[in-house]
């Protein structure tokens, strides 16, 4: 599989990171196409023009959008009815491009220029206060979205992915440090006094620590 082809397929996708293609993000869909595992007609935001781009890059025939993945439609932009928002932050966690701002227990706002219309924030809102507006009139697919918007979305998604990766590494590191501290002086950190029980616990913590270190080592390098 050529990484150059993956790069070109990824660059041909709209970078909405909406997951409607069935993959976790645009890059994974590009990889699946390059590997021959996914068809070129699974991206509703790219629409017919998007399929033509992918067809050209893969030397395949243009085929209609697969309706199982959604319909080509006007670009959506979300907004929050702030009177109802309870500040739970679930939408912030769901947004792939960090387009929602707000802190715990305070109302949240969607920054319209950054919203890709992916709709991933809609299902997670517990009070259903996120709404959809039509942002492109009758224009659909790439006619409703520009290369510069796709570039911004990609940049924001990459930045967010790297931040989450760093946070995950830091969290795991903290757990490792705690486990190592406990191992160094287990009797001090346990209400058990029986040496046999302590030995068993030591072995369990040791094994868990080894697994955590292996997991941390297997986390992908940041882009
Ligand atoms: S605000 Fe909602 S629809 Fe817009 S990009 Fe974020 S998750 Fe997607
Ligand atoms: S998920 Fe809904 S209630 Fe929670 S912060 Fe977002 S908009 Fe507000």
C-alpha cells in the first residue's frame, strides 16, 4: 500500500471527520480505499464530486453514492440553544475539530466557522438543545464546502488528536508512577499484613504495570 496514495486520497476527502463512511476519520477511510477494503462511494459530505475525485485517483469508474452511508445534502451547521444547555461538556468531547467552547456547568457555544456539520455532537446532548441550520442553501457536496475549509478542519482535527494522545500518555504515566510507588513499599499501601497475600498482590500489580507500559508504548506517534 502506497502512503503517497493514502495521502492523495485523504487530501481528496472533505475532512469533516463525520465517520459516515464507517471509519473513525477521513484518514482511515483513505487507507481503507487504498487497501481495496472500502468503496469510493461512502462519503456523503463529498458527494458526487468527491466520488469523482476518488475515482480519478484510484482509476475506478464513478459510481453513485451508497445510500447506506447517507444522502448528499446541503452542508449543516450546528447551534446550541444556550437557554437549555446544562454545561455537561459531552458535546465538547464529541466534536472532532474543537468547534465547541464552554466549561463544566456553564453554557456552551459552537464556533460556526469551524463547525464541519458532522453532527457528532447531536446524539450526545442529554437535553437535546443542539440544532441544525442549512449553511449552504441548495449547494451540496464539494459545492457546499471549500478546500480551505477542509484544510482548516484537517488542521484542527490533527491538533486535537495530538492533544488527546498527549493527555492519554500523561494519564497513563501518572497511573504507572502510582503503581510503582505502591510496589516499592506495598505494606505501607495495603491493609493486608500476610506476606503471602502481599506477594500475590505484588505479582498482580507487577503484571498490570507491565501491560500498562506495553499499551503506552503501542500508542501511535503524534502526526
Ligand atoms: S460542532 Fe457538532 S457538528 Fe460541528 S464539527 Fe463539532 S461535533 Fe461536528
Ligand atoms: S451536550 Fe448539550 S447540554 Fe451538554 S454542554 Fe453540549 S449543548 Fe450543553
